[in-house]
C-alpha cells in the first residue's frame, strides 16, 4: 500500500486528497496534515471584511469530510521536511511517506516593511483571524464622519485581487451611506498599470479598472514602493506621504517556515521549484498552489508577484495528482494542459470577470467582461465549492 502524505488543508490539499482517494481507493493510505482544522473559503474574505457575509458561513471543520472519505487527518504544525528520510516532522512526530504533496500556502512577510501588518499600523484580509480584526476596525471608520483610507499592495505581493475588491467595495459602501464625498480613498500598487495583476494584464481589464478608478475619484499610485507605515501615513519610496486613518495593504509573501528550514526543497525565499506536472526534482515530492515558485512573465520597475488563485490551485492539484498516480502505477507521464485562470474581482454590486488561457502570455484565449451576472456567479461558486468540499467530493457526483 502506497503511503501518501498531503500537507495543507485548503483548496490544493483537499482537492488532491479527494481525487487521490477517488482514483486509488484502498491501494493508498492517505494522510492530510494541517495546522488548522478549518477550511476557509478565502475568496469570500472581502465580503466578511465589509460585514456583508457572516464569518461562520465560509468555514467548516475539515475532519468530517476527511473521515467520511477514510482519509487520515493529523492536526499540527510541520517543523521541516527530510527528503532523504522521506519524512515529515510535525509536533515532535516523524511521519514517513512514499509520496508527498505540499500545499501549504505561504507565510506573510510583514517584517519586510516597518509598520506593516495587524500588529502594527495596517490591516490584512489574507487569514480568517486578520479578516475579523480588519472588519472590526473598518466598521468604525465607515461609521465616522470623514477619513483617509488607503488600500493596496506592497512591492513583491502576489495576491492583488482582494485589494482591488476591497477598494471598490469600500467606495460603494460609502456611497450607499451618502458620505463618499467626506472620505479620501487611495490605492497603492507595485504594478506598472492597473489590472496588470502580475501577469501582464488581461485584455480590457486595464481600461475597465482605470475607468472605475477615475469615475469613482479613487487616487491610484503606480510602481509604488512602500517604505514605512506610521499611525498617520503611508510613506512611499518616491517621497510621497499618504494620510491614513485606515489602511489595508497586502504584504510580500514568503515560503512557509517548514520549507525554508528543509534542505534541498525550496529556493532562497522558501518557494518550491516544480516542473509542468508540479513534481519536484526529488520525484517523491509534488507541490501545488501558493507554495510553488512561479517566475513573473515580465520584468517590472517594482517587483510584482504572479498570482496563484484558488482556481489555479485547484487546477494544479488535479494535474499533480494525475502525475503522482502515473508515477505510482509506472505509467507514462500525462501531458498537462497549460494552466489557465478564471477570476472574478467583485465590486459589491457588479464584478469584473476574466478568463485567460494560458495564464502567462502569449495566450490562446482571453475573455473579459464587467457585469452583474459575474457578481452573482461569484456568489454561486462560493456555495458550490463550499458544498463540494464539505461533502468530500473532488468533482460533481454522478
């Protein structure tokens, strides 16, 4: 029996676990390790921050679907991986594997910039706990008579979509309250133009974003490098000082501590190099999601990371599991399709939908549209994916 360990209990880890169980059944002993017993539907965190979605609606305990599928679960924090011994070290235990799939996500590098992060002077919505804190403080500023709000991304950030969603949702909320004219809203980004998203743009997205920001009087700062944040302002490297009463800034990402401490696994920043089948040079290891190293397609004046969305992570997990299964069964390696991306940047009452294939240019197909139906589609996708993961399905049953 093949001993498979999966590290990570979010989109990549659960997708891989359920697909491997579907394909291998009792021929594999599958264990999923995570330092969080909850699954959080990350794309909905902006709605939670705005107070438009109850937090409990986007989380569930992953132990129930794993138990239902006869997949072992170990709750604990991985300290490091030993590739030579083929083992995972977690909470003082050593778990051995025949095959390892890493879907850990990343760490948030708040220390990269003085004053950055929830323990200093900015907010984050990239974890469930940070989102609850950001929601509480945002409710206070939105209830005030006036204020200065700064939203955006620091240099090296690779998850830019939530910042776009937040700045446009905040604008909408203030307009609904009838006091948008009492607030200054600034958007800062390392991108060379709006809608770059770390992948060189997506067709009409640039024009759509620029039109929105101009129409809504949102000041935007391109090629921005954040030098320091104080309680009163966001300081940029070009000497600009932006007043702030509330700021939400996406930090740079680092590979998780366990990868950075593991010899021969990650690059200097702790991200894992893989081939097109998401296999590491050590053939017993696969990796998917935010944990992989993905080089930007273009050099930009200020570093912008390539996004690895939930949709992209699910695709990676499907490709990686097929590659892993071919390895176990000594079959020829499958030739994967190029990674594509479907993304919906919600704005509260409408949304920007785009689908590009492949993710990195040049592209075969590209579709971009701003529409109310895209907003409704995002709500429907949340309900579908939550139902699917909660019930342990890797795909629609039947």
